[in-house]
C-alpha cells in the first residue's frame, strides 16, 4: 500500500512543480509551453533522486541538485545566466512555500 502512495505523491508533486515552472517562466517572458515545464520538473526530480540515493538526504544533496537543476533549466529554456538564476530562485521559493502549505503525505487513514 505504501508503494501506491509514493507513486500518487510523486505524480501530484510533479504536476504541481510543472504548473509552477510553467507560470513562473511565462511571467519572465519565456515562450515555451507546458512540455518544457514538464521536462524541467521531471529533470529536477531525477537529478534530486539520483543525488539523494548517492549522497543521502542532506544539505549537500540540495545544493548539488539545485545547482545541476539550474543548469538544466538554463539549457531547456535557452536563457541567459542571470535570468535562469532568478527564475530558479523564484521557483525554489514558490515550491518551498507550496510544500509548507500543502501536505506532502497522506494523513491518518
């Protein structure tokens, strides 16, 4: 039963991340559609997952994963460095706030 909840939480998180990335990149004038946002979201999940398995869940994982995801976002959207850094930072803030406001695990059943 825990496996299905893991999949459900992952899919919901991926959808939320995709929507956040899509809207923030649109605010900054990017023309790419939802497919690019999904690609950025899935890339971020894969990067974090790989480093989480290699290093463990700690601040180093977050820093390395975040830095690599910044480069992926820059490449996917073909943005300038400063714009990519600003968008990455805003996405990080918004997803952190959403993560606090929306429970990420199912409550008592």
